């Protein structure tokens, strides 16, 4: 039996499919290669190990996964012990802005304590990031949180960012009251997708105020919202990030009494020395903005 084929099957079974496995295998391998080699394993064993769509392990697959999981799940732990107890791999999930604007400086501090650390990065919205850590595909996420995490997860609050509306510099709007006191808001609303936490917080408070204002444009990032506002396509829903100025041709209107966006670090289980080092660097970076 080919041990490498067993390893690939382990990742497929653990992550619930071939494509999720490809994203989490700690070395470069393409989807066709994984599919072909797992198929060879099934051919050798003479059984089907899992159903493809929707994904589910067969009884034979469950039995094999139960057998190989203790070995492959502990390889990194044993490697760390053999290397003197130092962890070598850290998987982080965060938004594009955090990965682009803040992570390079954070990593500089972490690498001073763990010079040989390997870092894997995943970007996404809040809901996607929480799902990644729930599946064990990342070690920590930095994300928006609406409520306390579920049992087994820990959350460290880092920042509370005030909500703002963005308008073009040339706009006649002086405050949000200019919008909210009108019988009908004619300005186009530009925001993140409706399922995202920031949009849900905003719409939830509008409902409390008895205001109806639905999105005209759903943008995939805060950066895009700013770009569309600058182009005069509408009013953008965003947050004020300390130390990060808005574009010159964009103006921010404070959303007083709206709930702040709570950003923090979320992780699962016992904190490791590497995780602790990254968390400390993150907290130190957040204090610079307070």
C-alpha cells in the first residue's frame, strides 16, 4: 500500500473533499494529482472510500480514516519535538486589509522569536473565517465578531471600530441626518455583501430606527467601496480604521449611536507558544491605534 496515497486520503477525509484538501496539504500538489492518486488507492483496496457529491465517507473510508488519522495528525507535533520543541507552521485567516496592511509588521516580531516559522495565509469575510477555524483549517483568525464565540473557542478583543458613511468630497451631505430625516433615501447604498456581519449590523440598526435603505451595489471589500464612492456611484457603508486615511476625494460621516465593529483574534483550544507570540504581537499592534 502506497503511504503517500494514504496521506492524501487523510487530507481529503479530514477536510471534506478533494479541493478543500488541496488548499490544506502543506506542500504543492494539484487537484488532478490528488484525484488520480486517491483513485489508485481505491483501486488497490478494491473499495470506494468516499462519495464525491455530496462528500461523505463510506464505511470502508471511515474505517481507513480512523486507522490513519492518529499517525498523520501527529506528524507536525512529533517534528516539533524532534526540532527542540519549536513549532514551525502557523496558519492565519484574516481580511485582505489586515493581511496587506498589518500582517507584514506582525510577522517581523514573530519571526524574531521563531526564525524558521512557516506561515500560511487565508483571506475571507468574517463568516468564511469562522468556518475555516471551526473546520480546523487555520490556527487563528482575526475577524469581526458579533457575539461571544461558541464553547471551545476563545476570543481576544483587539479593536472597536466606529461605523461611518462615505460620500464623495463634492457631496452636499453634511451629516447622516441629512439622509435619515428624509421620507425616502434616494442615494445609492454601497456596502459589503448582505450576509456579511458589518452589513447585518448596519441594516439591523436601520431597522431599529425604522429606516429602509437597501444596497444598490454590493462590493467585495472596503477598498472597493471607497473606489466606488470616489467615482460618485453612491454612499458607502464602512468603518473608521485608526491610522488609515480615506482617499482624498472621499469624506466620512460619523454614524453616531450605531454599534461598533468588534475586531479580535479567535482560536480553538489550548494556546501554543507560537500562537501566543502572534497574539501578543497582534495586541501590541492594536494598542498603537487606540
